[in-house]
């Protein structure tokens, strides 16, 4: 597995890509290119994001696929968001109405709902 570097291992500054090369025909493109913001994610984080996208953002389906609870899946997604350095919108929490709806539809258990509410209360 190739390791993508975003920061200089010596001074910690952000690296720039200055060259792309085609292994097939030998074409060489030189310049200053920004590194993709997803390139710093681990393979596990990228796979989690891919699953999230392929389930159309349904975190409950992601949780089922990974065999984890809904709150755990939500925390993993939050960790990826934090790692990317993205800021969440002001009121990014789940509304109490939405939590009740999720319990009624069986997306989450009462225990998972309590965990989400406690986490939001601690923030």
C-alpha cells in the first residue's frame, strides 16, 4: 500500500505535488499541484466514506454493514470530518424529533437514542 504524505516529514509544512508521470507512455507533467484533501485519509477511513456515499448517506445502513451501533458509526464519520478539517454547521446535532422518528422506524434502539442525547448534552 502506498502512503500518501500531506505534510513534510522534516518540518511539518504542507507538501505540494510537482510532478505527474505516466508509467505506460512516460509522459511527464511538471507544475505545482494541490494535494487532494481526501489523500490524507487512511484506507479504512476512505472505505467508510465510500460506504456512506454508496448508502446515500444513510448512517444506519453503514452501521449495519460494519456491525456497529448507530452512535458509533456517527462518531466514526465525525472523526473523518474532523480529520479533514471541515467545520460542522452550527446546529449539526440531531433534533429530538428526528431521534424519536428513528426509534419509531427501528433505525436505532432506545439505548442508542439515549447515547446520542447524552453525547449532545456533553458537547
